[in-house]
């Protein structure tokens, strides 16, 4: 039974990986939105550096960023790649939040989940994953962002269909697990440490006995 197996997988991952303290829902959805836009198509380290540079130069508020010079935003984002595009998006999203959402995301975040996801995705640069990250990390909503690790690992573990798209992976995982935050973080940890894209370390993997793709 997949639900029994998924419980055992989760239990084992909870024993092996310590969930970082910063996983508790954070309070500033706008900062999370900007950090997530910066993190698109780059490594976590580069994204962190770029966000830190941007935060050192500007207050991360819709008003400040909407009025900031695009070239100065670009300078801060260079380390994260696609910096011209991201700077444009950040200015545009800041202006829309400022002018159309009273300068904050709270109203959107308090909508019913699917409505909130849809409304967030109407903002420039916000796709499904970014919307889910904001909803999960800024307001603790029950949705599982599917990044490259979550997608790969959940398929290898046989938790979701191999051909599933973003929505298929997200909804299948949400049917299996209650704690969206823990599942998101634990699958990422497993993907980074053991279930690597090219050479998965099946022999050392803590859930190899529960995995149909185990090659050890
Ligand atoms: S056993 Fe191998 S394929 Fe399965 S989750 Fe572990 S590392 Fe990935």
C-alpha cells in the first residue's frame, strides 16, 4: 500500500534529517516573494547572496523596489543570473502589489487556497512553484512546492506517477502527506544528499528498502 509506504518513508526521513529552524512560517510574504523570484534558475547559494545584496542596498518593500533604479537592482542580482529579467520583474511585481493590492500580499494569502494560488500567479514572474513557496513559507498554507528535487525524488520513490506534471506531483503528494512543509524539506534533503540527479547513492540511502528504484 502506497500510503503505508509513504508513512514509513516520512518517518525514516524525519529520523535522518534535522529540519532547519528557519522552516517555521515567516512573517514577511513580500520578502519571500522577492527571494523566490531571485532563486529561479540559480543555486540556493547564489540566490542567498543576491538577496543579501539587494537587502543591503534597499528596504525590501513594494514601495522602495517599485521606485528603485532598475540598473541598481540589476547590480545586486548579477550573481544570481538572468539579472536583467529578474530586475524588471521585481520592479513590475512591486508596482502591482503597491498599486493593486494596497502594498501587501496579506489579502491574497487569506483567500481560499486555490484562489490564492491563482491570484499570485497573475503577478509577473510568479508561476506555480513560486506561488506555492510563498503560500507555504509565508502563511503556512497546505501546499507542496515541487522543485527539481521534489519532482525527481518523489517519482523515483514511486510516490507519484513518472509522467506526472507539476500539478500531478503536487496533488499526489498532498493526498499522501499532511505536513506539507516537512515533506517539501525532507524530499529536498534526500535529493541533495543521496538521491542525486545523475548518480543516486542508493547503497547509502536511508530509504532504499522502501524504494522501487533502488539500484544497490
Ligand atoms: S534508493 Fe536510490 S533511487 Fe531510491 S530514493 Fe534512495 S537514492 Fe533515490
